[in-house]
C-alpha cells in the first residue's frame, strides 16, 4: 500500500513539474521580430497560447467555465447577433424526379462579431487566429428548417475554416448538403424548368440571430460557375434571400433557391423530329394531285403521328406532369386534330364528287372554280369520260367545283395550322 502511494506521489510531482515548465503565455513571443520567420509548428503553439488566454478571459467575463465554447458572445439582455452572409456557392447537385427533390451541396461564407476574441496584435505578433475545431468556439446554430423531422435526416450542415482577427470578427464557411423541394414547370418539356429551395435558420436562438446580406440583391451572392451537374442554371431564379420564419415574424431565416433547366437537346430532337416530318407531310398533301392520293398521304401522316405520340408517351415522367401541359403535347394534339379535319374534309368532298348529277351548277360558280383551280396550284381531278348520249351530264362541271372546294379547305387548314403552331410555340 505504501509503495502504491509513493508511486502516485511521484506521478503528481512529475505532472506539476511539467505544467509549471509549460509556458502557457508563450513568453518567447517577445523575441519575434517577424511572424513569417516563425516555424510552422511553433506558430501553432503560439495560436494555442493565444486561444488559452482568450478562453481564460472569456470564462472570467461571463463567469462560467468553457464560456467561449458554450455561450454566445453577447451578455446583455435584448442584444442580438448579426450574422453577415458574405456569399455562397453551389458545388454539386442532382435530381430525384420521382420525389421532386434536388440534392444540393455547397457552402455559405458567414461572419459575425465575437467581442471575446480580441487581443493586441503587437503583443501576440499575429492578426489572425485559426480555430482547428468548430467545437472550441460557440457558433450560430444555423440548420435546415426540416432538421427535426426524420424524413429529412440526410440534411447536413457543418462549419469549416473558422478564424478570427484581433478585433473579434469571426469568419467561417458553413458547408451544407440539402434536399431541396422543387416546383417543376413542364411547359417547355423536355427542356423543363425546376425551381428548388431550402431554408436555413437558427433553432435554439431564433430571435437572437439576425442575418445581414452583404449584397442587397441576393441573385449576385450565389456562385454556380463551378457546379457539377447536367442542368443549365437559370440566374434569374437563383438567389439567397432573407425572410421571416413562418410562425414568428421576429425570427429570420435564409432561403436558398436554385433555378435549373434541363439540358437535353438529344431528347428534344427525338421527340420533335417525327411530328415535324408528319406535319410537313400534312402541309404537302394537297399538292399530291387527285383526291385518292391526298387521302392516302394524309392517312400515312396520321399513322406516323400516332406512332410518334406513342413514343412521346413512353418518355413521360413516371408521375406525369401534374397541372402542367407541355407545349409539345399540345402541338402533337393540335397536329393530329388538324390532320383528322383535313382527312375528313377530303374524304367528304371526294365522296360528293362521285355523285352523278344531271343539273349543271350556275355558270358563275363554274368560272370561279376554274379560276381557283388554275391559281391555287393544288390538286386537280381528271375530267370524267361521258358517253355523249346526254347533253345534261354536268359531272365535269361539278367535279371542278368539288376540286376547288377541296383546294380552298386545304389552303384554309394550312393557314390555321401555321398560325396555331406559332401561337403554341410562343
């Protein structure tokens, strides 16, 4: 027993000797003329000495141990902490289209004032203090507003590169990995537009933390130049904005939004090229000549359009388009509708032209039909052969009129189709 006590006493003496021998004030710093000449490991020791000094003074000022780590920098009642948002950056993002969520990685550069981190730079030979661990200094608890819910447990924020200057100005990089909820506009599908936002706010110090934007226009604060994504960033829908929290007008939050447009030129060509070809066939159908030829061409165009629409349906997102109707779907439906109308008009006029009529049309109608057929440059029919036994056989005159009606209806539908396509596109 006595031997064990002697060993403990020796250990205590060695510990006391080591502590007394450790220069917690780094008195050797007075011999430094240029901080650039100090070795790297010795500069780290100097930073540890400075931090120990600041920690001791903070404990004395706030009358609590580890105050620098556990307590906010202000001590008076009613004071607030102004957190300045210097800028931000989005580094990586990818989309989950099933759940309409955008996974966003990035960071914000923040700054705030901590009066406890003040020292004399002439005495300590340095103007900046790097904090190697965020746990050594109290920092604003800025987190996702969905952090408390289990479904959003993948949201993550963490402070890095914390440092302070001798005036107590603390700067840090708040890195985040967030699932942002997106509103999707499929109007321009397949170049659909997505607007994804998430919120950052203080949970424990809602009314204490106040945000100040470095730039009044939040559109200029979020850098997306170095982002790794297959989406095109829309700067007009990308920003960092200060707003009030939903249930407390005296509490503030940061809204970070990113607007993106799908970059899929290959898919756009795949979806639009077939219907454009079928639309071209529809426009050229009246120039193929006889009624039967026009009917066959329009039926082929209609078949091609249905096949193209089936291919388009296979490319539809798994959960559909919601309340949005893409322009390309409207264009497909409009093209199919105009093809059906043109086909019905040609079939009906062709059927009426085959009826044998003994009563000739009015002469002015015959002249007008001949004039239209000669100048519209569309389809024409061969005059029927008659046996010459009846002077009342007026089939050829009526055929001229029916051919003119088909030409007029075709030209009218072409103009309607072109105007409708322009309206849909713009």
